[in-house]
């Protein structure tokens, strides 16, 4: 499927051809990209602009494609179902030597465990596949750790002190994309850099180029780096805006933002006009306090309102607020299905075929034979048609599984339509 974990916003300016068939001219100035990073002192993100990675030469792409022994190997860490019905998270290691790849796999498992413990990930773990891509580095560790003068030769060029900012952990995005392409599907891409130093970055809006929304970087052995990745998925999956400001960044005077968690409207105006997060107004939010309209967000101190005082889109270590949680669930279901099965529905099954399905914990599973529910099978994720009551009478029959996600974290009727699905198998006559 296709998404991406993070935040780039590649702000490059490409010149267009002046005549049909002419080659595009290079940009007049240096290519740059916006990145988000986290200093750590207050948990508030920051944004800055850094030089964009240079496009890889054909020889560099060929070298990555060919690889050396173990380089580019893909390992399945969590296999929840087919890639066309799950959200696929891709971790790529950097600063791990050939002898350290098992350490990288262990770090991926530990980092995913922490990310998937955060709601709404925790409830929806079954919607995710997780992959690890080995990128073999000559040196162990990353540049800029512990000090700016430290330089290490790594596969993805991970480096702290990016553009002079210590906690900004940049990578060569072209190389990342080449390694990510080795996985059957890439929806979220996280570079796990071999370091205990606090830092990371978010690169967003690269979907038109590579099929996912961006790249996140995080330190492998820092206890807080998983929060960076979670925040970045708020952008990529939830399409949520940052809810912080820059203190003295002025007053917003533009149009109503498209972001689900920013508005120029007051709480009363949202309620009266039935816009933005009006369905959640006044409800107690998991990040603390009640949902309302709190001024400050989208990098402006005034003129824009956010749903709650302090969600994870404002400060690391917090939870998603109610509108943010609903937006994340919407993001999950854009790329994953509420019901999936490794058993194809395109071919007839026998009465003895074991049919397995998967659905999130918040979904109710039911089974029916020829349209009539078999109530004793409610909630089961695995059945055999014979045990479900399909007779051996020489006639064709059908078995249908249906999942309905009844989560109370979704109030948008349009989103509710994505929260149910049925799969039907034809049982061959016997």
C-alpha cells in the first residue's frame, strides 16, 4: 500500500522545459527541503530548512540494487496479512555493520513495540506488517555522535548536527528510497540510526516521487526517539498539522486550513456551523482536559485554534487528542482493511479448508453460511466450513466473514463506511 511515516515537505523548485521534447533545465538555486526536528529540552518540535539530498547517479542506484552479501536483505518482523490489505511499516538501519544486523533487527522489534503501545496504534496492531531492510555500513554508529567532529562511513549518511543543528538527524533520502524499494510494499518508512543520542527528523510530502508520504529518522537506543516517529505519523497518516507555535510568530490571517486539527473558528462557531471537530466538543480527551478551541498552532501564536491544550502534535510524550485519534484511525483505514485473509476468495475452497481472517481488536467478527449467521462462531478468527455446518450434499455453498469496527473513537459518518467489510468464499460441492 502507500503512506510514509513522517514529515519532509520537499520544497524544491523544478524548472520546466521551454519547448516540446526539450530537457528540463536545472533549478536556478540550490534544492532545499523543510524538516522537523526535536531539541529535547521542552519536547516541542522545530522546523528548519536544509539542503536536499542530491539525486543518486545511475551507478549509485545500481550499486545499491546489486548490494553486497547481506546488504539490502529484507526480513519480516511482523506479518499480519497480505500487503494489499495491511499498512506496511519499513525500518531501514544505518550505522550497523555486517556483523550488527541482528542487533538492528532486535532494535526494530523494540522500537515497534514502543510505537505500537501508543493509542490508537495499540488497538490497531493487527492492521500492520513490519519489515526490516539491512543497510550494511562500513562503520558502526553515526556521524556527529557524540560530537560534531566525529565522522563515520555509513550506508545512508546519517548525521547529527545537520545544517549546524545538533539534534537534527539527517540522512541521504535518495539512498533511503533505494533501500525502501526492496520491500514488497512501503507505507511508513523509518530510518533507525545506530545511536543512543537523542534526535531525529521528519521529511514529508515525497509521495509523488516514491509512493509514500515521507521518511522519519530516529535513534535506535534512545528511550524517547519512538515519540518522534509517532509524532511524524501524525503528519503522514493522520494528515494532522503541528499544534505548536514559535512564541512570537505573529497572527494567522489566511483562509480556513484544510488540516483536521486547526481552525480559525471558535468553539461556538464550529458547533453552530458543524465544522472541524465539532462532534468532539466538550468531550474529555486522552491528552488531558476537554476538547475546545485553544489559540496557537500551525506555527502561529494567534489566529489559529487547536482542539486541546497539549497533544502529541504539540509536545512529545503526550497522547493524540480525540480529533487526532480519529484522524489517525482514518489514516490506518486508507491503507489497511478492517478484515483480511490469506485465503483467496477468488478460488473455491473445500469443506475441510481452514479459513483464517484478521481484524482489529475493536471489530466484531461474525460468520454465516449461505447468508445465515452461525452465532456460535462469533469472534472466531479461524474456522473450517465443515465445522461451521456446511453440508456435504453435492451443492455449492458460501461462507462469509464480516467485521464491523465499533470503536467509539470514530464519530465521522463518512469514516464509518470504511469500518466494515465482508469476505465470501465459495465452497465446492462435495
